[in-house]
C-alpha cells in the first residue's frame, strides 16, 4: 500500500487549512459562534435583507443546513426573518443590531489574526500564493464538474 506523500502540495494545504480552522474556532468560542455561523453573519453584513436561497448560494450550504443555522442564530438574536414584501412565500433575513455589533467585534479579532498569519511573508510572496490557490481552486472545480458528467 502506498503511503501519503508528506511533501505534496495538497497535504500542505490540508494541514494549513486545518490549523487555521482550529485556531479560528478557538477564537470564536468566547463569542459562542462557529466558523460557519461567522462566515454567514459576515456575508449578511454586506447586503441587507437576503432570501434564504441567496444566503445558500453565497455560502454553498443546502437549504436544510441553512434553516438549522438560521434557527440557531435567530435564537441567539443575531438574525431576524421578516416577510418578503415581493414574495410572501419567502422570508428575508436581516442581521439584528446585536448581530451587526458582533460581526464588527469579531472582524477586529480576525484582522489581527490575519496580519499575524502573514508575518514575515512579503506582499509579493502572498500574491504568488493567492494566484496558485486560485488556480488550484479552478482545477478542483473542473475536476468536480467532470465527476458530475
């Protein structure tokens, strides 16, 4: 049986992503948020009053997962659902004042995290990594589309 190539780029990306995710989850724990919930709140802070379908598209979540996430965040008074005046079958989801304030507070934490994360890495090297990761993402998307055929 072949062993995992410890030096493969994919493995380095995976390990780095896991470390970053674990740290971010620890950072969010005092706020009683998961990384997924924060990602959702952050996206919602950019546009006021999104439908659940729009939020699903923004975050790549299924409607069932999104309903559960929104239920949890609504119980924490971070979001509020309101009737959509254009389509009464769908509700619009809004950040509450508490949700907006939490996003601002947590974003400050993440900005500090982000600057420490890239400490000692030149802007030019950061751009090389961004470009490489974008290409890897496109290649992965292509491979995924081929699986769907």
